C-alpha cells in the first residue's frame, strides 16, 4: 500500500514539474528609444502632389518613418532596403498646400536600443508644368562620353548597353525616327555630321594595336560604311572634345594635347606636361575648351573665357546674350568614399569678363545648364537637383531671372544619374537621361 502511494506521489511530482516547465517563456527586454540631436543627411524627392520619397544613408539603418502634423501622428511607413546604398521610404499622403509637417525617423534596434531623429518644417512642393515625351528607351546608358549631338542639332547618337553588348542608336530629333547602327568599338562616340561619327578602333593599317594606352580615332560614314584614319589617342587617360567647326582636341599616347583638323587631319601639338590634357572640355558642345580657356579651332590660340582665379568649370558660352555660365563644385573625398557624402556647389555667370551673378553655396546640389541655351527675357531655365543634405529641397527645373536674381521652381523632377540637356528653342529641351532620351516641352 505504501508502495502504491509512493508511486502516485512521484507521478504527481513529475506531472507538476512538466506543467511548470511548459509555462516558462523568456523575457524580452523592452526597446529603449533615444532621441538624438545629431543631423541626419537625407534626400527629398517629390513624385506627385501626394507622393514623397525620402532616402537615408545605408548605415543609418532607418526602419520606420512617422509623419506628424503638429503633435499628431498621421501616418507610419516602413522603409525599403537598397543594400549598401540607402533606405527608402515611399510616403503616400494627401499633403495640404502650404501646411507644415514633420517626420520622426526610427532606427532598427541594436541591443534593444533604437535611435530617433526628427525632421522638421516640411512643406510639400510639387509642380508639374512641363510635358515629357520619351523619344528613345535605353536598356543601360553608357554615360555622356558615349553620346553626342550633331553640329546641326538634328541628330543624336547614343550607345546602349544591351546584355553587355554596346549598340549605337541614331535618333532623329526632327521626326523621332530611330536607326540601330552596326557595332562600333566601345570607348568613344563623336558626331561629325548627321551621317558621320568618330569612333575608336584598335586596328591601324591592318595591325592590331597591343598597347593599352594606344588606339586610333577613325571617321565612319554611316551611308557608305567607309572609315578613315583621324588620329592616334590614349584610351586610358583620354579626354576628347566634341567636334567644333570641324576640329577636335584629343589626348595622344604620349599624353600631349592635340588639336586635329578633320578637313585634312593636320595637327597642332600642345606638349605634356606644360599642357595637361585632363583639362580638355569633353562635355562642352559649343566651343573647344582647355580648362577655362577657349581654344580657337583654326589658329589654336588660347583665350581666357572667365577669370583665371575662378575655379568654376565652364558649362556653356551663349553667343546670343554674351553670358558665360560656370558651375563650381568642391569635389568629393574619394579616399573616404561614402554613398551619402556631401559636397558644395554654386553657379557663376559672367558677361564680357565681369561676374554678373553667383548664388550661395549649396550642399550636394547638381546644376545642369543646357548645352545649348535659348534665353528669353533674360531668364535661364536649368535643372537643379539636390542630393544628401540635412534640410528639405525641391529638385527640378528652375528659372533664374538675371534681372531680379531670383530663382523659381517651374517643374519637379529628380534623377540620381547624370543628365545632359540641349535646349533647341525657348520651348523645347532634349534631355538625355539614364533610361532614355526625352523631349521636354516648356509652356
């Protein structure tokens, strides 16, 4: 009898122990939220009247974004990761015109601690006044060095990377027709006319050039499919201008700067190191430039275009108005690259050698002056886009009134990639972007 009682007590003991163990759950320490006064850089992108994108540095680890009006939270969004580049919050909300909002940013907890940042005084500004027509789609742009516009401004040649194969396309800016050309060696594309281009070749009189710093520029006729030798050049450190008055500047294999006449391929040499060919203006479409000096294509003479003490890079000289437009950028510290690195920039404008305008230095603002300008009423239309900063911005097409010195947003637009633009007339801009070529119509 005692044995049975003992076995019963033992069974009850084990049953009790089992029930006790099953109810134990580990305790999770609560998350502690810490407000930080540190300024967090971000990018502001207005997509529509009710669509806003905020981008944050990858290492900030922003997980949630709270939209607040006064003290009330009126929306919460989780972020989307773009690994090693950024966190993105896509915010959809019917913003009221002229109303002020704020954002609270919340990081992913680390050791049960999450940081909070506050972005104050946001007013949603979105303007859609221009119309855009996509003339040509690109799979993957090759950048501004592998595109060009003909001297007549009627034809655009551009390279498209399709499955790691570069295809050159010819776009008529008159009727919008597109022609896919035969394969042309990658590395250079310059327009001589509506039917001729300069391209790179690694063959010279039947021999393959083996040196990495030696290639040739050939002139290729799209109608006859015939090519002819123009010059040797250095593809490794090459700077090659656009064709201006049937001339161009190139970097030869010895790093000399060379002025080449396309009429007869005669050459004028500017010896290295007295002349450093990295200062050839390869993204100027109006004149030949060496640093901030204009190069006369026929005589080879160099004339200062803006004062030598100004370190701004010349964007364009407008012969109709006499204005010279320059853009200054502080440069990035490539020794400590960071995707959210900031820089400083401003615009400078000269007329007959005298500075008539310079705006204040802006943080991470890129200014795209049309490579061909059509000003009316002393007003310039240009694209200004703002990158990482600690204040809100409205990127897009702006108008600078040189009489009042005031800048006004005309049309909202943002792209993280290089944009090249040509203003064909006061109401038309051809915009070359990463995903294609657009015709932008201005009212």
